[in-house]
């Protein structure tokens, strides 16, 4: 899952060197935190949060297929 999120974020941002994606297991949910450069936050979130919602939807679909739960957080 981490590889998928990394690939998607890399395609969206201009400053690929500032990408920092971490994964932490909390109870039965894997929390994936996305950090990008300040100028690229809007590109990852998208207008009205549509890109962020799409990333979360993909994570949910992969989770259903693999029997896991994922939570995507975007930090600035």
C-alpha cells in the first residue's frame, strides 16, 4: 500500500525530494501519513479535497481486497 501511495503522490507534486510518507500500525488500522513541500500540499489535496478523497478511496479498496484497514493523513 505504501508503494501505491508513494507512486500517486510522486505523480502529483513538483518537488519529489520533499516527499515523506510514513506508515504506523495503530490497533487494526495502518495509518499512512503524507508530508510534502508546502507548495505542493494543494496538489495532493486537490480542489474541494477530491484528490485526497480519491487516494483514500483507493486505500479502502485495496484494504477490502487484502483484508486490512488503511487511514490516509495529509500533514502540512
